[in-house]
C-alpha cells in the first residue's frame, strides 16, 4: 500500500519589523492539514500590524486541495491578505500561475508567479523603494 504524502511546511524568519515566510505545499491538501497549520500561521502573523510580510510559496510538489481545504485557504487569505507586502509563488504547472493571478485579488501586496526559485528569491529581496 502506497502512502500519499501531503501537507504544508512553514518556515519563518524575522528581520527587524520584516517577516519572511516560506511555505511548501505537498500533495493534495486536506481540511485536517489546515486545522494543524492555521494555529501556527496565526501565531506567526498575529503581531504584524502593517503589510510587512514577504512570502515564498513553493507549489512545485502541490497537487491541489480537497474542497473544504480550498475554503480554508481562502478564509486564511481573506483574514491575512492585507498583511503581505510580496508573495512569490514558485511552481511548475500552468494552473499554478493562474492561481497566483487569482490570489492577487485577495492580497493587498504584490503576487507573482515564478518557475525558478532564484528569480522568486531575487524579486522578494528587491527593496520596494528602489522599484
């Protein structure tokens, strides 16, 4: 019997009042995945008062969501979308690029799709005042 791997990994860094979040989505996310990850995310962003979060979301091993998990994702995005300065979505499928475009409707900061990690990280590291 083959075990299907799925889940969401989170990495968090802070530099002064800037937060950097790293997410890696694997497999098909479930509602149970969000029940586990939501409290960690809430804890990480609860003290952020301005849009000071930059995030890299690695979807290269992501296969999608169960219906209830998609709703969980939207709920989190609506609640915290105004706290993000930049979100780079790293992927390797056309639908992931489409997802990045749709996500930008719910986030106050910029959302861009990348197919190379180096390009995504370079964009996240750019100083907004120099653009």
